[in-house]
């Protein structure tokens, strides 16, 4: 019961105070890669903690070791003893629902999100064959459209798409910066990161922290792509290119566009050039993320010795079973 309460309380803490603090923090502007890891760890660990907390409610702790048959026999005795009390049976049923329904819901929504995005990309690629033409000099597909825009379909070998209006609006360095931005999305497989948080938000739409994680990860992958473009081009050139593409754009479904989320804030960041976090601070942050992920496993493994008393000693399993029968 202590492990279950700890895990469920940890999940609530992550989804309330943890998510609010991370959303208010300013350091993600300086370390978007670490911030993406933090959001994914927070959302994923909260979901895992709920499922493991449910499992801890449903299944009493058991000592490890001994013969498998004796261990199973001893724990069956403990389970029967637990379910003999109505209150314990209700808690166990709630635990089973959490342990199995939460992972099943997340898995279903993840598969649905990925499959839907894959279908949308296939349809769009077929359409590009009719309306777009490959420009080998740019290494991109050009589409005739009056709005300056650029986007990419995720995955290796997938096309980067630019409109004719974008080619007219951008000079050569700016266009190179935009293409570098889009290829950074593809190299980093940013669509998968966005899809993971979108799946959690779809699975539990009333959990505000999951919606915030979806929004923040979508914003942060744009910062990552901006920083990658700024390595190959001057930051002001990248900012000018983003400004030229800031109008609402005909970006395809399941695609990531250069002029997408929070363009004005991204332009200000490119101009301000925030100093990246130092290596020491980044290492401490990475350790904190690792600790956040490891905590649920530590909770389940640490009390094994304490929970051993929940199951009868292996040598007395038959005696206990006989007592239960009487």
C-alpha cells in the first residue's frame, strides 16, 4: 500500500507542480534538447507511475527467491487473504483497472496517431507527384502557391517542400537557412517526439499537463531546428527567413513547417542569441531527468524486503493454505 500511494502521489506531483514549474521555466530557451527530454520524461514517467501504482494496489509484494512453485503458492495464499476483505478487494480492482487500462489506452492512441500520420503522409506524397516538381538544385519539391511557406514530410528520404512564393521572397542564404531548418526536423525525427506527446494528450484529454507537454514539445523542436539552421547560416539570416514565412501557411497534415509555432517568439530568440547552458548545468539537468525516470522503479524494488512479510514464508505456504481452507 505504501508503494502504491507513493507512486500515485508521485504521478500527481509530476502532473501538477512539476508540469507547472517546467512550463514557467526560462532555461528551456537555452537548452531546448534537454527541455524536450524533461517534458517527455515527466509525461511518460507520470503515466508509468499510475500504471505501476495500480499494479502495487492489485498485487501484494512477494519475496524473491526460492522455488518458483513455492513462491507462486505462497503468493496465492496472500492474494486470497487480501481479497477476503471487501475494502481490499475494491482497492485491488481499482489497481487492476489502472495497471491495465492506462497502458492499453496509451498504446491504442499511440498506434492510432502514428498510423493516421503515416496515411496522411502517403496521401500527401501522392498528391505532390501531381502538383509539385523536384528542384535538384535545392533538393526540394517546389509547389506553385501564393503564400511563402516551407515544410517537410518526416523521415529519411522524404521531401522538403517549398512554395514558389517562398522562393521569390527569400534570397539564397535565407532559402538555405530554411532548408537547413527542415532537414534538421528530419534528422532529429522530431515528428516522433511530437507524436508521443500528442498520443498522451489524445489518450487523456482532460489532463492539462499532457496538453501542455504536447504544446511545449512542439515549440521546442522548432527551437532545435532553428539552432541547427543557425549553425550553417548567421542567426539574423535565419530570423529574416522565419519572418518572411510568418504568414499562415498551407502546411500539410503530419508535416513540420519552418514558419509554424510561435514564429514571433522564435525570431526574438534568434536575434537575442541566448547563451546556452554550461556543460556542468546540462549534466546536472540530465542526471535530474534520469532520476525522475528511475524513481518509480526504485520505489518498487526498494520495499521488496519490507513487503516480504505480506507473503507467508515459503516453507509455511501449505500450512497457511490449510488454515485459509478451514
